[in-house]
C-alpha cells in the first residue's frame, strides 16, 4: 500500500496525533480543566463525539453498577481510607469518576462460602473422610499393571516370598494347583468377611439394586457362599459378619470400621479380610462383568486396594498392595478370566489399615444374577484355600 517505510511512518504519526487530540478533547470536556479551551467545545458540540462519550462513560448509575460488580479486587480496607492522599483520590476519580470511599471493603457471603469450602477440604476430620468414602465420588482409581493378562493361563506361580517359581506344581498334572481338604480340625478363623454396603442386590432389583434401608441384600448371600465352601470343601473356618452397616448410607464406612475392627480384634489368627461388594456399574455390556468358566457363567471379580495418600493413617499399605497382586496372580493361574481388574485408589482408605491383608472385592455388578455371583464365590474359595495352603 505504501511505497516506502517513510511514508508509512508519517501516516502512523498523523493518526497518533489525531487520536491524542480526540482523547484530549474528551478529557478537557469531562473535567472542565479550562472553560476557555476551544478544543473541548469543538469536541463537545460534535454529535458523533457526544455519542462516543456516552458509550465510553455510560451514565453515572450504570458506571457505578458496572464497577461495583466488575472491580471488587480494587476494594481497600477501612484503615487505608483514613490515610488516603490527594494523589490517590485524584487518581481514583480520574480513572473511575468515583470517590475512593466507594471502594470500601464490604462483607461478601459468596467469598466467605468459597473460603469455607477450601478450608473444609483441607481440614477434614476423620469422620468427614469416612463419610466421603461412602459416596464413591471422585475416586481416583489407577489400574495396576500386572505381569500377566487375565484371559490367559499362567505357568508362573509366585511363592510366598514373592519369587517366581515355575516348578512349584507338577506341570504334568494341572490339578495339583488346586488345594486339598485339610484333615485337621481348625478351631480358629483364618478368613474375615464383612459388607460395608450390606444392602447391595443383583439382577437390577430395586433402586441402584439395593434392598430397603436397614435390610440385607444379595451380597450377604455371596459372603455366605464363600464361608460355606471354605468350611465344607477345605475345612477352613471364617468369620462372616452380617451386620447392616449402610442403614445410613453416608455412614457406611464409619459403621463398617467398627465391624472390621471387632472381627480382627476377636480373631487373632486371621490371614486375610475381605469387604465384599457388588459393583454399582450399570452401563456397558454385561460381558465386562461376566465370564464363562467350566461351562458356566460367573461374575468377574475386581480387587480394590488403597494407599496412604488420603490423609488417614495407613502405614502398612504396601503389604496390602503386595497381597492384592498375589491374590490376582493366583486367581489368574487357577481361573483365567475370573479377575476383572486390580485398582489402586489414592484418595480412599476403605478400612484396609486394620489388617495387612485387608482388601475390597467387587464381585460382579448390578447386571449379574445372584447365581453368577455365588459361582464366583465358589471359585474364590478355591483361590483363597490355595493361598492359605502356601502360607499366604
């Protein structure tokens, strides 16, 4: 457009001078620094400029409303108002056309609410955190990558010391991997079972597949089946609490903590403790939570383990973590496909601090039938008996 840079620079300078004259006229007119300046009159008498002035400055009421809503950050404390200087007053008046007193600090309930929410988040009591566990909201689940794939059988069996041992079982006889009934008459429970969400049902029965408040759901029958098979098939005793912990859902983990603490306290020989749930998953294909083993449909099992990042004491969480991996590997070796996932949660504890081998098990989901869940319990009993035989 311009033949050389000098001509372009001249145009820019001219435009800049015009802009300065225009703004100067606005300022002179608005503050009446001198009533004899004709430049201000020229700009004032121009209708276009008059419209621009109204557009820029709005009217007094609109300006104050706009500033009050849009500039709360410039409010000052009352102590600052008492020490105000002429310069500060002049600056404030020039920029906003409002006195400095307009920006006096005022109570704002919205600000208080935000501050209280942030403070509460970082100053939660133990009860607050246990209540949050009951909601399952914002769970930070991380899938644990294991050294196998759940749908493939494995010939590698991990011994109790954590070392991989390929010869621990006779490969020529696959049945050796399954434990035999212990003829000794055990008098002490080795497995603890309880249900934080005692009302959970299967087969999509009721709201969120739950029994009525204060009632026991199908998930308790799954615990019954596990306890029954351990005793009748392997002579392994278990303690199964059927106490209702979720009559008030928000207090589920507060109540179940008392339950599992009592189980552990009164059964000193326990080698493992399980909080058995039915997963609330209600979307997606049923294939995600169901598999076929020995020609029968069974509910798949997900293992949930937690760490010590939730802010509640959990000093030995790495032991729980090791046991979760050990259980997963044994489950996969005996019944490929039964294991759905192993998930690590960073913002929950789920009572796992009470025992080094305490875990949460999600046996199937709301779309599974109770029979499918019971079959899973039968297979899980085989897996637990094998671990107990090996010394866990």
